[in-house]
């Protein structure tokens, strides 16, 4: 892989058709990591997260911690924090608008200091990001919440915080993983036992709950009905590793002919008989993750037959389809259902991705396409996948990163 150093926006050029083989290290989960970064604000002792992904969002979260008081150090894949001497409970606009977990980090600061101010969150632009359930969770233990234009302020006003009951689910969207984590962080230092009804059981939630449970917080699951959290005034530190693959992903991959086999401390990936068309749906954990729907769509362009993916989490997650069609893929969306006809002969194209998973999907298409493709929107790739491009190059991909003139 080669790069240039002139000024301008980044463009990725990939010459497709080169088989990939070899071994590499998979980074830790971005979404799990971002929620765990927020949880570190609550720790009263040094805490280290291993397997931390080397992505732009990790740097953004570290800077938010620095500016609000918690000392954060990144060494390789270790994210180490130390408690603040004093806290400044204001999440800066320039940082909070760049990530989707702003409200979760704000909940940790509110728990710590009794007040917080934050901008509305950012993150990928394939859908709106609502925080009404987060704000309801903040109000549940007694905080007063005010929304003024693009900023939110929350404060506990003198009265003793009380154990609370809140719901992390909406009628339209179902359980919210972010709002569940927000409620868990609020309950972690609230005296007594609080109940979160209809909690999400996504890995982001279970990883955060596990970290807190091992740090002295009482955590009891009642299936998908409730999550009971007993707060404490002292949360310990420690070292915490990442988690593995969701069962729903492994199952759908197997149906498509992609086999994941645990071997010698790692995972072997193979498709010995080629790819098969599948019919599947995304859903809450342990179902197939919505964040891997766009990448599966790209892979299925090479499967024989008609595949259908019903995205029941983000029903209009289709920002990758227009660019895939430029490669020659036969893909369409009707409502929440994406249809893929395959196998398609993909040819080189000039495309741009506008969110993390979309631009990753275009990288996959370009690796298969005949000729040299140009992909823009690499900023989003760097937000979600720190070392993906050098790892692909080490496996045999032919690619270059250039900076185009403004």
C-alpha cells in the first residue's frame, strides 16, 4: 500500500480481482468501546480497556474525557483512564457533534457531578439520532432537563437522588441500546436499586453492565423484561478485554456459505463452496446485527440467486445501494427490504460513502470489481476502522491512498 502527502481530500484507489489470503488481527468493536469509554468516567480507580480500536472516534472520546476531567491515555490497543481531580461537566460542541454516544457520556458526567451540558449528538448520517429516551432516563432519578436549540442541560437540584424506574424502549423503535446504557450509568451511582424496563440486550449493553458488575455495581438481569441496577458510591477499576462474534452473525454467514471456525486463539474464515443467496432479517441481539447489513449486501452480489435482507432495526438503511449500482450490482430497496440479485459482474467505479458502514461496503465491492475504483469519504472509514486498509494490503489487496488537490 502506498500513500502521498500533498494537501487535499483523501481518495482511496483499489484495483480489484486480487484474491485475499493470510492472517491478520481484528480490532475491537467500535460500538462497544465507545460505550465503555463513557463508563470509565464513573471509576474511582485506574481502569484499562484492552482491544481498544485505533479509530478517530477513540481519539474523540479520549479528548472529551480530558476536557471534562478524566485522564485518558492510549497505548497501542489499551485505553487507560484515571479519575479526575475535578470535573468540568460540559461536553464541547466540536467533539460531541462528532460521535453518536454523546448523550451516554453526558449521563456519566451527570451521575458524577450532578449536572451536565451537551450538544445534540453526531455520528453517521444514514438516519436521525433521537435522544428522547436518554433524556427521560436522566429525568427518572430526579434531574431537571432543558433543551435549548441544539444544546441540552441537565441538573440535579438539591433533592437526594432516588432509585428510579424507566423504560429503554419506544413503541416505534423497540429497545434502545444507547438509552439502556444511559440508564445503567445513571443507576450505577444512585443509592438503592433502579429498574430499567424493556432493556436492550445488545453487546454494547451487556459489556457495559459486565464492566460495572465487576467494578462493584449490583447488576441483575430479568431476561428482556428488566435490568435491575443497585448503585454504589465506589466503583473500582481493573483491566477488561473485548467480546466475540454475535451468534446471529455466525448463523447467517453459515447460511451464505461463509464459515467462521475458532482455531488456535483466532478465527479462520472460508467460503469453500462459494456464496449462497440468503433470506434474513436484522434484529436485536442475538439476531443479525444491522451494522453488518451493508457489508452483507455487498458480499451477496456475488451469490447465485436472489437474496433478501429485511432491516428491522433501521428501516431505511440503504445509503450504500446507489453506489453499489454504479459498480453494476443489481440491488434495490422496497421499504425495509433490500433485494440482491447475483452473481453480478462488478466493474470499477468512482463512488463516495457518507457513513462508516457504507464506505466499508464500497471497499468490499471495489475489491471484487474489475479495474481500479476510486472511493471518497475515507474519513468515515477512519472513524470506524483504524487499520483496515493496511491489513487488507497485507492480505494481498492492491490499493493506494492519495490526497487530491482541493
